[in-house]
């Protein structure tokens, strides 16, 4: 348990308050600006937020969420596709204030060219937030030697009865998978597209417009291969 817990005030007036259920998808394209987003999840609510950053987009995302009612659940997912000189930064802060809540964060992306991507994510579990479940993942693919990804997941846990984890990975496309597909007649470029689509697909799980979004992502990936 690092340091001492600071009980900051909960300001619902400046937040998106979820009382029942919310599923929202935000797609950022070149020229778009993302305003900071603050979420308050009330008791028994279900929140599913997905952010997609398309090629050519510079983005600075800040997402803060408070689980303020028991048995609330929150999923924050994001993906980016960068193939040139984009600058993408993501800051998340999820605070479990009460017992019995669950949060899941997954941010996945592809960086090529001279793109620069940073993910800074924090999970805070308050002293009274027993039986919390909180998970965070940052998964990244690098397509070039010049691309850079910085990932910094953090846990601040002040309760004892919790299940929490975080992880971060960065790597390149799997050569064995490419060889397998090429041995069955799939061209190299097409094999790479299929790999990248598979890598990003967990972010789209459960979304109503998954097929439409997957088709748009396929075109985005083909534009940077």
C-alpha cells in the first residue's frame, strides 16, 4: 500500500453520471479534439466506453472515472492505429470508492513510421472499497524501428480484500504466424493485415456496431501497411 490515501471530493456536477447503463463509442479522426471526460458510476450501473484513434490523428485523451455506487461495473477500452508521425497520449484514472465494484481497462494499438504513443493509467482503490476487482492492460505493436511507445500502468491499493492486476506489452508482428499464413497462399501484406486485425479485435468485443467498426479499422490498417 503506497503512501497515504487522499480522499478527493466527488464532483458530479462536472461529470457524466451513469445511473443505469451506458455504451458509447468515440472515434477520433484527423483534426478532431478530445475533451477531457469524467464519469461517475452509480450503484448497479454498467458503463462501456470505447475510444478509437484513426491514422493521421494527434490525440491527447484524459479519462477519469469514479465508481461511487456498490455493484457498479466499468469498461474503458481504446485502440489506436498510427503509421506516420502521430502523437497520441492517453491518461486514465479509475477510482474505486465503494465495495463490490469491477473495472476493466484495455488499450491496444499499432505504431509505425515515427509515431509516438504514451499510456499513463492509474487504478486507485480506497480503504473502504473491499471486494474490488480492477484490471488494466496496455498492449502495443511496433511496426518500425523509429516508432516509440511509452506505457505506465499503476496501482494504488489501500484495501485488503481485492483482486487487481495490470500489465503492459510491446512487440512486433509474429513471424511464425506470418510464415504459417504464407505457406497457405496468403500474401505477406495480407497476412500482416490479418494479424493486426486480430490484435485489435478484443477492444471491439460486445459492441453493437462491431462489424461496421471492424471494416473501418481494416481500411485504416491497410492504409499504413
